């Protein structure tokens, strides 16, 4: 087992990994930028190393600085958290060249899933349902037009190096295709240094549903069921829940089985998330895979009682799935998470500054994952997530009532937050009835605030 792990992250996820290390009896080493000297991840780690100035490129994204810290602290492994370097195959390779275990999949698997067109082809080959679309990278707008005629409009053009909503264009007719193709290509080339594009049939009003898996180094893969993540605004998730009101036990079993078989064949290791779109006929289609722990992982932890971060560490150290899980996966009750972000309610811009009052809710079935505290600051350089509020109930109704009261009792002053918007979501009749898709927030925001 590892004796010492470096956490290549900050904020609530760095604290979350520290919790896992403490419970496993592993020493945790924090890294921090000059803006994070007074952060809780520094305070609760066993050791902490300053790696540079506040700017991401000079600190948390500076691979030589992070690796040097790991060498100086003499760690056995690096946990990357989410975002930052978590899906950077080069970083994983450098770590392993230094004899430091990267807590994630083998670099070639990270690279495969990072190229969205290749990931799509690999899933198709293994029998995971994908949307009708192009095969291989689109060579020209002429080739794109041929595929679009075959697939039928509307289609969506996506950047192979993109993901998470960047570099996409919806195309509704032949006439507009050439211009949108060129625009997507230049945007992708500028944003990702790679202009490769592919095409899919466009799904109107989809639901975003993702499956959580765990995989060991010996080909054992298990599914921990799905999370419903349709409540998003500008590709930022606001609320996630599990189970989805639209996934039947049969569908969960069917998708889970094909995913486990596929990921075993691919040689996947680590926690992982497979994103699907569900159409209005409740058919599910693979869109992308994330090879890291996700922000919303607690929703799955609450319904399965599996500690996903401890599992990641044990699996990376070479433990077998049956040792990690010690029994079958059982789903109990319903969980909901609200991502509380520091942002202005109308402008949607990050709201950095000092937190002048902070009182998180508690009580039965309530969990708060946060690195925030009263008189602490939200630095302007990073992600604006302040806290994740997670509740569990015996069923969806109890989870909804519990989340509504917990949001009512969450006091954060000094910065604007998404809490008022989340209170509106919880009060909404469509949400309460489970009628959610990716157009939910648009519709809510068009209605007068009552
Ligand atoms: C789509 C789609 C409709 N059809 N693909 C946006 C994020 C990225 N991960 C994939 N996205 C979408 N892909 C096809 N073929 C609609 C979206 C989409 C979306 C997906 C999930 C959650 C919110 C969304 C908001 C707008 C568009």
C-alpha cells in the first residue's frame, strides 16, 4: 500500500482526497499556490509545499513544479482530483517515469478517451450504443455534407479534442453547413491546437445521464449506476441526482453490463464516468467518457455507500475489486447534490471575494463537501465552486424536501452564490415531478421569479 500521496489539486476535492488518505492511514502531501496559503487543504495535509504564484499555468498546471514537489516529498503516488491535470496523459507519463504512481488509468487509455472521435469508435466497436454520425475525422465540409445527408438534419459538429460543450455547432440545414464547419474547425484549432471534427445526429431536448464505474488492474469492472445531470446552465451543472427518474432497472442493468465488458476489454483502470444522452423515446447513446473522479461523485457514494476516492487509491495500489468492495453493489434511497458556486445571479460571472458569514446546514442525511470557511476568501484565479451540498433520503420525495430545507438553512454572505437559483429549482413543480431535461433551466429562467 502507498505510504504517502501528493494531491495535485486545491479546494474541496483536495480536502476530499485528504479525508480518504487519513482513513487509509496514508500521509497526504498538499501543494498550494501563493494565493492558497491559508487554505484548508494546506492545514489538514500532513505536509504542504508551495509550488508557485497564483496563476494556474505557474502553479497547479505547472507539471515540472508539481513533479518536483512530489520528488522532494518522496511520495509513492499522485492523486490529481478533477480538472487541472487529471486527464493529462503527459503528466501521468512523467509521474510514472519518476516511479510515482498516477492514480488514474494507463496514459494510453486517458489519451484514447481524450480524443472524442476515437472514444466513440472504440465504444461502437464494443457494442455500446452511439448516435448515428460520421466515421473517422471529417476531411472537409464536402465530406461533412455527405454524412449530414446520410444521417439527416439536424446534426451537430463536435471537436474531437473538445468535450464538455466546447467547440460544437448545431447544423439545421445544408445551406448553413459550410460556414459552421469552418467556424468549428478554426475554433477547435485555436482552443485545443487540434481542428479535428466529427459529426452526430443532433438530439433535441436530451437528458444528460452518466454511469459511474470502478475498474481494477485485473479486468474486473463494476457499474455503480447512473447520475441524472440534466440541470445545467452554460454547460455548468447546478444539480445532480441518483437514481435518474427515467432509467428503469432493466436499462440500468443493460447499460451497466455492456460498459463493464467494454472497459475491461479497453484495459480501463480507476473510477470513471461514461456520459450518455437520452432522447425523448428514452434511448441512450454514449457521447464521452471522463477518466477522473467527478465533482458529482458524492451522489453515487450516498446511494451505494461506496467510498469512490478510497476505492481509486486502493485500485491504483493494485487491490482487487472484491477486496475493495467486499460485497455486491446495493442501491439504497435517493441522493441529490447542489453545486454552490460563487457567481453573480444575472451576469453569471464568478464572484470572488471574502466570505463574511458561513453556516452550512447539517442534520440527518446531509453532507457538505467544502473548503470554505467564514472570513476565508474565494480567489479570482480558480474555479468558483464554494461547496457541494448533498442529501440522501429514503426516496426522491424525502431527498427533495431535505434539499429544500438544507438550502434554506445554508448561510453564505460576502459573495453572490447560486443558492437562490437552486431554491427555485427545488420549488419547481416540473422538477418535483421529475420532469427534467437539458432545457429545464432555460424554461425556469424565462418564467417570472416567484
Ligand atoms: C449533444 C447534444 C445533442 N445531440 N450531442 C453538450 C456537452 C457535451 N458533453 C455534449 N453536449 C451535447 N451534445 C448530440 N448529438 C446536446 C448537447 C448539449 C448538452 C448535453 C448535456 C447537457 C447539457 C447540454 C446543453 C446543451 C447541449
